């Protein structure tokens, strides 16, 4: 769609953000403050007497559940609506996480694996609903900025949660899971009381919407959409690359003789740049066509990780490459997260859930890829990731470039 209106600045968008969106973002932040499972679950299980292999299996079960949750969430949105989906997902997550400490003994590993798979499914199934609700409530011109605000809420919670966890661990390790449960329950209550009960379009196609026309179901539309397949390929590859920042990079830092403190500096730098700069960057990026933002940002991500391979053991170079990497994320992230919400109502939730599930799959596969690549290639993993970044950028270009309109025929 062509428009002559320039996208508004950050403050203007924040002032006109609807109140339900503020509540939605507040709930996401509250929930993220207690999101300890993926960060601290391995340490928790080792403390409780599990082996490293058992702890890894439990985390893998949670990751599998997370991927399934992304798909289940999209289906629930169509059946019961976004608000009810968020409420059910967060209430289910709260109930499961509250009882996980009961299975915190090596002899109950099978029960723990089942519980963590269900926890991952419940916890992550709210994400498609939150994305659908955000896309419905934010004005179209501000949608990308809205998804940037959602990412800020997630990143801010992720930056603050380790501080909360450090205090809880000093008292009782089980408090990690109980606090996580409490924040999920609080989000469920906020959803019931503060979020609107919107209903998204059903599978019945609207002849006025060409994407949905002539299809039987939303998933049938999605499976036949080759361009969206390229987009999902870009998301999958990009998320695998993103994980190397938390998997291969610490291995590189320690292998080069640096202290763990340098990795902390890298993490703090990345979080600070994201939180302080993303909204401003997004206010400029919204002026670009979507495929340009996605392609440029993804290529910049690849350039940043490739730079780790030529840093020469310099701490300053590592931090500089991290900044380049994070700028790539800020350029492509909001646009790519908002893109599935641009599809018609009849298929929107399923496009969003496919995106969320693909992102979750990449986050689950990333650690396996990173460790294997580091063992096989050493520092060469960064050249491999740089090349994959270019492949992901090409997929984004192919997947998000709007097809040229056909010439009118008699």
C-alpha cells in the first residue's frame, strides 16, 4: 500500500498506543521477569543431583514443548480468541511450574520430562495470541513499532530476571520455579481483567482477500505459500545464528584465555544497546520496505558474527562485533516479527504461529549446531555463520518481496 504519511516518531507512537496494548506489554514484561526455565534449569537440576546429560534432556523436552506450543497457540486463537488463549496458557504454565519441584529427583526423571514438555507447550502458546492481539489493536502504520515495543518488553524482562533469580537462589532454588509460576498466574489475571475479548477471523475465506480466497483452511494456504516458506527459512537460519551469541561465543571467549567477565560485558552491552536504541532505530526502519529492512538486518547479523572470527582475541573487537550484530537484530527483528500479522484475518493466527514455532525450532536446534560446529571447526564456526547469514538474507528477500502485479488481460 502506498502512503504519503511519514511514520511518526517514538514519542508520538507511545502517546497514541491504545491502553489494552500497554496492558498486554505490561503482562509480557511481568511474565518475562520470571522466565527462568531456559536460563537456570540446567543449574537447578545439577544442584538437585541430576547429571549434565539428564539436565540437557530436560531442557530439550522443554524446547520441544515450546515448538509445539507455538503451533497450538495459533489454533487456540482461532477457536477461543486471543484473550482466552493467553489466560489458558498462563494459567496452565503456572500450574505445571508450581509442581515441577515435586519431580526434582533423578528417580522421577520420566515424570519431570513430561512435566517440562507440557510446561514448554503451555508457556509458549501465549505468544501467537499476544502477536495477534497486538496486530489487531495497533494502528496499521504503527504495527512494526508495536512489535518493537513487544521485543523491548521481552528484552527488559530478560535483562532484569537474572537479578531476581540471584536473590531467590540465595533463599531456595525451588523459588525459581514458584516465582516463575506466580508471574505466569499474574499475567493470566491481567489478561482476564484488562485485555479485550476480540475474535479473529475464521477459516471461511473472504473473496475480497486474495490470500485467503480459494483455500480450505488457513494451514492449507500457508503450506501452498512458497514465498512464506522462504521467509520461514530465513527465520530458522537467523535464529540458529542468533543462538551462537550465547553458545559458541562463550566457548570462544574462554578458549582464548579471557575471563568470564568479558562475556558478562558482552551480554550487558548487547542488552543496553537493544533496550536503549531499538525503538529509535525502528522509527527509521519503518520508512523502508519490509523486505529491505529484513534483508539488510539479516545480512548485518551475518557480518557481525563473521567478525567474531577475525577479532584476533581482542576484547574491544568482540564488543564492537557484538554491537554490529545487535544493530542487525534491531533492523530486521521488528519488521520480521510483524510480517506474519499482515496476512488476512482468516489465516493470520496460523501464519503467526508458524513463525513462532519456526523461531522456537531454531532456538532449540541452535545449541546443538553451535557445539557440533565448534568441535568440528573451532573458530571457523563464525565463517560458517556469516555465510548462513547471507543465505538467510537472500531467503528474506525472496520471501518478503511483494510479487509484481500482473498486467491486465482482456
